[in-house]
C-alpha cells in the first residue's frame, strides 16, 4: 500500500473512533501520568482485559506510586493488589525487579531510550515503544498482535513477526502516526477486525483492505 493510502485509512479510523474509550495505557497517559505509571499500567495490561487492568492499577497505585515505595512492598502484597491480572505472580516479581533496576541504574526514573527500557525485567519492544510514545512523546511504533495482524491482513506489510512489522511500518507511516497507530488498530482489532470472522461489513476501510488470509467474515 502506498504511504498516502495508509495515511488516509488511519485517519479515517481515527475519526470513526473519536468517541470510543482508548486502551488502558493511553487512558493513563491522558491523565497526565508520569512514565512510571504508564510503564506499570502497560505491564499489567499484557494478557489482561482493560477493565481488570484499570482496577488492578488503581489498587496498586493506592499502595505505591513510585519505584522506591513500590519496591518497599512485599511481592505477595503486590500480587494481591493486582490480582486477577494475567500472570499476576510473575508480574509482581517483575515489578519489584523493575523498581530495583530503576533505583540502581536510573536514579529512580524511567529511562527514555529503547535500549535502556529493554534491559528492565519483563519489558519487551511492545511495552518499551508504548512507554516511549505515551510517556515521553518520542515517535515509536508499538506493534502488538492487533497491529501485526491487521497490517498484514490489509496488505500493508508481509511480515512474520511484530519486530519485522515495526520496521516495515516505519517505511510506510509518517512519524506523526507512529504513536497513535497502536491505539487506532488495537481498538479496530477488538471491535471490527477481529482474529476470526472479522466484521468486514461494518469496516470503515474495507475498500482499502486486501483481505489477506481472511476466510469467513461478517
């Protein structure tokens, strides 16, 4: 797909979703939260529904809202606070590890480089890029399962992994769309362009979709 076609498709979806609730990480960012809260909220949201993440994050931040106070909590206390997010025991351990790393290496602050973020326990490219974009306003393309699936389905890219998709999209999208592309396609992937039997009849960009590997649709 040509760059201008991609831009028009993304802008069309952005307008359509204007009144919808954004994913949890962006909601945290819109409350003018610092990068630490965005990092923690993003980690909690992995493999977890947004409504569960919202409540878990609120309970945890009531107990501790910065690396030093969170590290002072016992692992089991964090686990109880964030239950029932997915892999809550693992995430409790990772959160303490992140806080320790931030205090030891970064003076208690979330680093603003991709390389440093990737060195934190449990932080992969998806989480790191989301923190860079929402926490620091740095152009970064966060590719999750929705972004990877939809951009391949549309025919924008032909990639086998999220990392390949990230690199390919960087050559298609202007930098002004790097941060919002995740929110736009996550919302679209949850409501319309679902993994199985996508709702093509109500898709605002169906006329621009190559329908790669789409069998049954609605």
